């Protein structure tokens, strides 16, 4: 219980910015202990999660600020792999007051551009509480996501709101998330999520030949499914494009959705789970850690 109390406290204080005065290295040591109940020693880094903390502190590519900006990254995707992979953009706002709710379609996805998890998924606008949604958006716009987990690329991202087209196979089937984990520019692992943000949310791991792996993170509340999912029709394309976007990077996660036979880009993430998602088997944490080469 103490572990989860500390975890929630650090997230709350991090979002508020009250802990900004703590030096980044010390803050990450404290946060890592609170989130994982393990000690972080920068002189002895072996696991995946440990090495992600090192990358936060010491690997700073200025272009990453554009990569994590959910609006600015659209330009990069258009230039590097093509506009056809972008989810259609409906609106861009710099404040809640700019939103013309009556102009939004009945279904849409609203995201803040400067953080993680700042999403509103609207399947029926008639059921949307605009007052509560506006309050939530205002709170998010005030937060600098870099304060929370020291993911430095977010520090200078301009807080904005984008509205994208709601994408789904049909009204009953949520999209599957395909998260391609790339190491040194090479796709090595696929993290697949079903029924995201629902009670039956589950996660599975596959290698690039689409063999289901035993990697699991039930400890984070994400159980594995009992299914072996069909190999995605666009898997070769997904892996090829992920490699192009990951070129030159020690590690990046490239997210995709598939609607029918069409592939859509989701986002780029340089610190998967902010480096705090535990593995049920510590050997898996070590395996993924061995794929990250620190300079």
C-alpha cells in the first residue's frame, strides 16, 4: 500500500510542478524507488527501465521536441514516410476558449499536444459533459509533462489541443494498438494492446516474425490475452516504416493503428512507460536492456 501511495503522490506533485526544485538525477532516483520499489544506481545500469532513466538525463536530441509534439510530429511524418499515414486532423486550438463545440462531429478524439494520456475519446457528443471536459483540458494545458517523469523532450513543447477523426473498425470493435520497439534503428519487438482504457484491456508481445512471446507485465495491471492474434496484413510495411522513423535513435517506440487494410501513425515515444513499467520476469527487463547501448 505504501508503494502505491508514494506512486500516486509523486505523480500528483510532479504534475503540479512543486518538485521542480529537486535536481533531475536525484528526482529520478526518488521517483524510480516510488514507482518500482527498486533502487536506481546510475553507475550500474543493466535493465531496460534503468537505461531509459539514463537516456532521460544524458541523451538529448533537439529534434525530439518536435517528435513528441503531437501536432508538430505530423510534419515529420509527412516528410519522412508520407501524409497518407496521418489520422485526419479536424481542428487545432491553443486554448479551451477557442473550441467551438457545436462544430465538432459526433465522434472525435481530442488530444493535448504536450504530454502523455491527455486524451478525450468521444463516441457520442450528446453524452459528453462539456463543462467537465473543459475543466480537464484546462488542467492539462497548465502542466509541463517534463515535470512528471523528467522526459526532457516535453519541456519546450507548446501546449495545444488537436482534434482528430475518430477511427474504428466498427462501432463495437476498438482499434488494436501496435507499438513497435526499435533499438539502434532496428525494430525488435511489438507490443500489442487490445481494448485500451477498458476493463478488459490486455497486452501481448510478439517478435518481428509474429511469434507470441512470454513477456508479461501483469504487475502493472496489464494481463496477457489467451489468444494468438492473426499476423497483421501490413506487418512488413509497419516494420519498414518504423525502422525509417527510428533511424539513428538508440531507442524509440513507434505506435500504429490499422483500420481495415490501412496503416495509421499513432505517436513516437522515447521513454516507454517513462521507464517505470515493471516486467513480471526480471530477465525480460535485462534482455531489453541489453538491446540499448549507452554512449
